């Protein structure tokens, strides 16, 4: 992709973080630019009237601002792959060209509840950090899981709880308490609102007529057919690692190779 080419839109996972985009470039002379788009914070997600459909409208408006003309390329990580699919459908309906959609380990989401076996996966992830001597990462991991467990206990009352705080003018200073709590709260509210809607996309999937690729770990191979119903001509590439280790040093090479191969036509 040349310097004058439109940027590639990047939609992050529910945590909102963005990776080092050099992972997606062929080398130092690759001038491909990426435009990450942030999701609303927890205050917006907790507000009355927020919905998954409203989120897609906002994302599409932001994409049009970043790429006002020409073909549009979208990369979506995890939940961002589903948002990218929905945004691409809306953009196509508006007459814009979707030149490529790349979903990265975007497994199918049935509900906002934790998937089966989550305790075992969390334990394995924590032990992996300890074995690697990554004590600071382990501490952040434990804090993250602690806050996530507390927020899950609130269930469907979570948005209403913070709406009540907002209407009373006593909105708590979450970031002052713990920045990790703010991140978990933002993620939890986003997932709770959008998960049922994402599941509904596959009841009667609308076909996206655009070049689409899925880079996914072996663990999520069972979702290939669902993606094929959305995008019949999709190309699927298996990458090393697990969902939470895609950008670890031992898996970066696999991800980069798959991305560059899968998006080879984006650079012409």
C-alpha cells in the first residue's frame, strides 16, 4: 500500500487496546498506515439509549471521517471483527466500496456470560505468567479478574446502577479507584450490550459481498462455518497461539505471515 493510499481502519477487541501496527507491515519500507477507532467509554455505554445498533452507526460515521473517499479496508480484532462485518454491510448499502475485511480470532459470541471452561483457561493463563516470571503482569491479571468477577455479579443491573449514579450527579470516579477497574467496566458494559445483538446477526446472516479473510487460532475453528454463512468466499488462515497470546513474541511471526498473505491484494 502506497503512502497516498487510504489508511486501514482498525477496530480493537473489547478491551480497546491497540497493538504495535508494525506487526502488520512487511518491513521498514512498508508505509501502510492504520487508523484505530476507539469504542465509547463506560459512561457512554451505561447511558440510556445506548445500543449495539447505535454503536455501529457511530463507527460507520467515524470510518467515513477517516476514509472520506476511495476503497475501505477494515481489520477487526476479536469483537472488532463482528463490528467490522456489520459496519461493512452498512457502508456497502451507502454505496462505499469495501475492498477488504480481515477478522482476527473473532469467535462467535452467544451471550455476555463467560463461555464454558473459563475457570480453567484463567488458571492456565495465570500459571503461564508465573512460570515466565512476569510478576507485574500476573498482578495486573489478578486485579483484572477480581474486578471482572465483581462486575459479573451485578448482571443485568450493571447499566441501571451506573445510570442511577449518573442521574443523581454522583457518578463515581472509577479511574481514581483503579484504572484496571475502569477498563474492565468499559469492556463489561460494551459486551453486555452488544453480545445478544452479535448472536442475532447469525440467525439470518446477511451476505457481505467483499473480499474477507479470517485469521484464527485452532481453538476457534468450530466457528468457520458461521463465518462462511456471512461471507461465502472467505479465506481462512490458522495462526499459532491462543486468543490472549496472539501478540506474544512466540506467536507474532505466525500472525504477521498470515496477515501479509491474507491481505496481499490490499497492497496492489
